[in-house]
């Protein structure tokens, strides 16, 4: 029986086990996928168990996507450029770090036929998932990427990875075609991002959050006549890319799978 884990802190609310175990069963694979809450000191030990095949693969979530890198032998180019790893496996005898968040984000836009070429993008937030989003937006040939974060320094730090981004003050709203909420504001029903979008119409509002399904950010955007999308398909696509890496099988994404993530 092969063993897989998602590691993070907090981890209680992760839906990755539900999704992966569903696909494992559907594909008759002898494996189990569990969640494990860790602290920083336990990180090295668990990652090294991949080497002796005690654990066959690991998903990494907040706040360890960067921290795990020091314990890995190799990184894919995407993981290297974003300095962000969400999937680990053994390649030969090397522990390798991958970034499937990039594919998750890209595929979630492709699915709804959004073309990013020459689009002006505003990204809110500078946390763990933002390098992957910026990488994907560059790949998709966005014309400009503005990043706004409450703690401006953290957005400025992203310039070391991506020198084409513009950092603006939190609270500023420049002209954009697509806005992406990558902050954690919206996880609570009462959260309000505090930005005025009352004059913004016919744009795309993307929220990385998928639980709740419709954050206040998306509710307001819809009210003012904008297109909205939540992070559910990004989550499913990043999981399917990890699954494919580990099990060499493309898992099916259908209504039943999507419903697994509805509470
Ligand atoms: P981490 O920052 O540890 O990677 P994250 O969940 O990936 O965690 O990121 C949280 C994001 O939400 C950050 O961009 C954070 O802004 P700061 O860098 O200023 O902390 C943002 N965020 C969280 N609470 C916020 C709030 N009340 N107002 C504005 N932004 C907030």
C-alpha cells in the first residue's frame, strides 16, 4: 500500500485527502492519502521518508511551500523560478519538488475560455500562491501585472522573482481587465476587502478562495456586472496534476468530483 500525505499548518480543512482518495479508489490504486499537521522542525524528517519509499508522495500547503525546498534534491524549472513547491516525489533516487499550482491556475482559466494575452492584471496579495499565479500570467502573456499587498515589502520581494511586475499601494485600484484575490480575506463570511469596485463593469474577478464558494469580493463584483470565478477548479486541477505525476494516470474531473468540494 503506497502512502501519500498533504502537509501544512493548519491542515484540518484541507480537502486534498477527499479528492485524492476518491480518485485512488476510482482507479483501483493501492494507496492511501492522509493529512498531517506539522511544525517547521518536523519538515526535514517527513521529507526524507520519501527517499526510503516509506512515503511515496507529498503535497505541500501553507506555510511550507518555500520552506521544503532546502530538503529537496532537485526542482523542476517552475518550482525553481517560483521558489514554491506543492508536490514532491522520488525521481530515480532524487527527491524532486514540483509546482502544479501553475497548471491548476492556467487550466482553470482555459476551462472558462479566458484569454490572458494582452490583458492588464491586478493581483491582490503576496502570499504563498502568488508566485505561481504570476508565473502563469507571464506564460499566458499578460500585458501587465500589478501587485497590491497590505504589507508592501512582501510584494516588493516578488520583484526578485519577477522583474516585470509593478507594485502599488494597498487600497489603490488601477485600471484592469482581470483582478485576482489571492489574499485570505474572504475565508470568513464577514470579511470585506475594503476596495471600491462600484464603477468597475464587464471585467473578470477571480478569487483563489473556493470555500465559501462566493466571497463578498465575488458577490459585489457580480452585483456591479462583472464575471466571477472562484478557486475551486484551480484546486482540482492542481490536485489532478499531482495525481498524474504520482500514479501516471490522468484522473477524471466530472460533476461528482466537483461536488466533493461542496460542503
Ligand atoms: P502567507 O502570507 O503566510 O503566505 P497566505 O495565506 O498565503 O499566507 O497569504 C495571506 C495573504 O492575505 C497575504 O497577502 C496577506 O497580506 P500581508 O502580507 O499583509 O499579511 C493577506 N491578508 C491577510 N489578512 C489581510 C487583511 N486583513 N487585509 C489585507 N490583506 C490581508
